[in-house]
């Protein structure tokens, strides 16, 4: 890993934040501020992707659960 010098980045709220690594939190509004705006977009995409994966998993589990209930109901008869 290479150490990069601190960079001044202006947050969305207008506050200038000094970033020593690749990201930090704005001291004024608390938002995550990135040195590279592309990374901010990737961060958002990551959150979106994780949400979709999570919802997909929940739906799959509900489907399997219902499938089992239906199967047990038929066996019970
Ligand atoms: Zn801010």
C-alpha cells in the first residue's frame, strides 16, 4: 500500500474535509466523503446490490418455507 498525502475535498454540504486515506466522514453533516467521486458511485451501487441480494434471499427463503408447508400439508392428508 502506498501512502498518499491528505487531499482537500468539498462535501455536498459545502464543508471542506481533509482526507488522508480513500474516504472519511464529513465533520459537519456526517456523510461519507470520497477522494474519488467514482468510488462514491461504486459505494452506492454496492449498497443497492446488497439490498437486492438481501431481498432476493428473503423472498427465496419465504418461497422455500411455503413450499415445505404445502408439501407437509399434502403428506398430512
Ligand atoms: Zn458534509
